[in-house]
């Protein structure tokens, strides 16, 4: 796996182990919150809801490679996708009453 924001991360069988940035696993791919923490206050055009997170795991435990699992957003968080940009997903979260669409980028996995 190649990513500048991860101090030590590696894949072992069906889990990712190491120090964990905010991650979401969707459609058999791992996505990490964008390095700039990018988000939008309005839903970007062309986004389609593809599901909701089913489980939140601890950011200190091994990250399971299970679809719609995250170590950063709560269970039930809506996940959005733009077919023209498969390397990106968005998590719809509410922070202090404000809706945000937080950008996650797909990690390059070896």
C-alpha cells in the first residue's frame, strides 16, 4: 500500500494493521479521508447514494476489510459515489448541526 499519510500500514490477510487514519471500506476497496480534510456543505453534483456504514470499529484495532465498515464515521453514515470519479467516495456527516460531505480517496493497494 502506498500512502504518505500513513506512518506504518500493511495488509495481512483480510485486515489492515498499523496506525490508522480515518478509513472506510466500500465495494472491496479502502478509502482514506482526503489529506486536506476536504468537505462540501452541499452535495456535489452527480453523487449517488451507494449505501450506509454498517459498523464502526476502533481506530486502534486492526481494520477489517468488510464492506461499509469504518473507523471514523458512525454506523448508519450515508456513503455517496460519483461514477465518473471511482477513486472518490463521500461520507455525509453532521458536525454541530451542519451537514458535510467529507471526501475520502481510494488507497492504492498492492
